[in-house]
C-alpha cells in the first residue's frame, strides 16, 4: 500500500506534519498536496542506510586537556561530549 509522505511542512487537522512524515491518505486534500508538490506517494519505505565507520583519527592535539581526567580523553581542542551532541 502506498503512503502519502510530506515533502514540506503541512498543517492539517490541528497537527503539523514535517517533511518525511506520513500524512493521512484519506484526507480530502491529498490529491491537491501531490499536485502542488507538497507531498508524494511512496510505494515502499526506504531501506535502512548502513552507517559508516570513521575513517580518520579523533580530532585534537595530544596534551593536557582540562576535564580530560573525567572522560579519559587527553586531546587539546576536542569538543567535549554533551547531551545535546550525543547521537540518539
């Protein structure tokens, strides 16, 4: 079964659908969204993309880093890991 997927932000039924989210296919505006390029019909879900391993060393220079004793990273100039920077 084909899914109706938003290409742009669409506000419908007091809900905001962002790009990539599935829209209700039985909506009366579905064909209009497709005609104006705001949505597309997708037959199959996209396959999971494999993740690549880092090809280079961790950036930074060896030395005494402030806070490095907590994380074990003694690299000067390395951006510290925080909750916001951590990938989900």
